[in-house]
C-alpha cells in the first residue's frame, strides 16, 4: 500500500459536490475499539496519523463536509474525538486513552437496509511496552503529517455541549397569561440563550425544539443523552393561584425521584448497564455514585445560576427547589429547570415578554454557564 495509509474508496474522478459526513459512531472496549464514519457517498480517506507515535489518530477526508459540528467523549481506547474543517475537507482527530494504533480499516457500501457508506476503522491496544517514539509509528506520510497535524499536540478543544429546552410547545401550551401562552415565552428565551452561547464560540448548543412543536418529555431527556450533553437547562414560565406571586426559581432533581432515572440508562453505556445488572449491592452502589455526582453538579449549577440572575429577575423566597420532574431524570446529565417568572403576574409577564428584558435575563444565564464551566466543580451546599 502506498505511503500515507491512503485508501481510495471513491471513483477515480473527483466528485463535483461535497460528500456529507453524517455521523461518527464508536463501539468496543479497552482492548479494541471500532470507529464508524457514516458517509452519504463514497469518499477518499487517508490516515494521517495511526496513533502509535503520540496517542492521537488523525483521519483526513478531502471533499467531505460534516452536516453539523461533530464531537464527543470517547469510548474504549478513544478518550475524545472531534471533526473540524481543514484544507478543503474534513479532519477527524481522536485522542487515545492508552497506547494503541490503527489495526485495520475498510469500506462498507450500502447494503442490508443501510443506505449510506460506512468507513470502518479498528483501533487495537498495543501489546507490551507503550509505543511512544516517533520511530515506532506506522508508515505515515511525512508531508501529510506536516500539513494536517497540529504544530503542537494538546488536548482536543472540545466545546461544552449545552442542551437548551424550551418548555411545552405545540398542543401543550403551558401556563396562560393575559397576553398569550407560556410556550411562546419559553421558545423566545431559549433562542436568545442559544444565540448568546454560540457567539462565544465555546459551546455546541442543541435545542430540544426550535419551533412551536410538541416534544414528549422523555424525548427531551433522550436528546440530551444522545448529544452527550454537559448540561441540560429547561426554560419555563410559572403560574400560581395568586396573581401577586412573582419571581424566578430553579429546580433540580429530588432524592426521592432518583431511582426513576434507571429508565434513562443508555443502552450503549457499559458503566451504567453494569450498575443495573449483577450483584444487587454492587449495582446500587455504582448507580448511586453516578446519580449522586450528577445531582451534585446540577445543584452546583443551580446555585451559580441563581446568583447570576438575581439582578435581572426577582427571586422567590425559596428559590432553589427540588422535584421529580421528568426532564431532570437523566442519570448522567446535570440538569436544571428554570422558572423565569409567573406569566399570570402582570409584572413578571411584562418582563418576560419584553425582548430587552428577556435578553438581559438570558445574558445572565449564559454568564452563569460560563462561570460554571470556568471553575473546578465544588461540593454543593444546600
């Protein structure tokens, strides 16, 4: 095979249109991990670095474009991965968690009900001593390495993934104010927060809905899990029996509701699956540790959030509350639900419907997110 580990999986002539990179999938364990690139069409794929020299695999795909920003935590031998644009194509970089290298790679054409191409890369752990010297690397083209590898190796700059959930929607209108429905206020606030976060360049923002549609509560949780979210924030507007009630509050998951989180264990999460099988005592300990860590991170963020929004919105006397709300149930995603105010209170509704007031509130929420991810986690004190 020619130097550079190039594998031509396309016709000899260049495709006139970009090839879509649909998805990156990982499977396997610490002995061997498989990476699958879902491609809309065939493409030219080159292994720039096979991982043996510096624990980073780099794959260059000329003429390929990702449909969206792709990144995520790893699995098995892969610690983290990301896709970026480089030299007229896409580049997949993967940091390895241990000494390993590319073992095999091959193309699967559309077949057996799958309508797209799949480029498969298998990574295997290195036997014996660690392969750390450049001289031990595989036959990688020097020109490719110079052109497509970073000048200095540092941790992949993965963006934090924030899922913004606009409460209610579609047939579920939420609370009713004198000037309209809660669902519309929630969506406007969610879109403002998304814009604010994306402008920083530090976040990948996933919306559970971006229009007036109904999304089931459990689906919203699944969206956060599929996105490998670092934080889930659900935006709501409250309603009370007394129209004099006003103020914002933040909910996190209650201890009593924690066991309901087992229904949201990912089928692909080996650690969480281990928590729910085998010895009852071990199962409970593993699951409780995961759940407790998630609840702690949620509570820490709730406190940070309240400290940032208090200048833009009045707070209820007991502003940090807990409940068994479905959108808070993901056992592996820190989550809060922000009640931004009461839509049946004239002052709160006017504030929430005013674009400038709403923008200032969402600026404060974004600042809280910056603060949260900018500091080391600390134990929450309730």
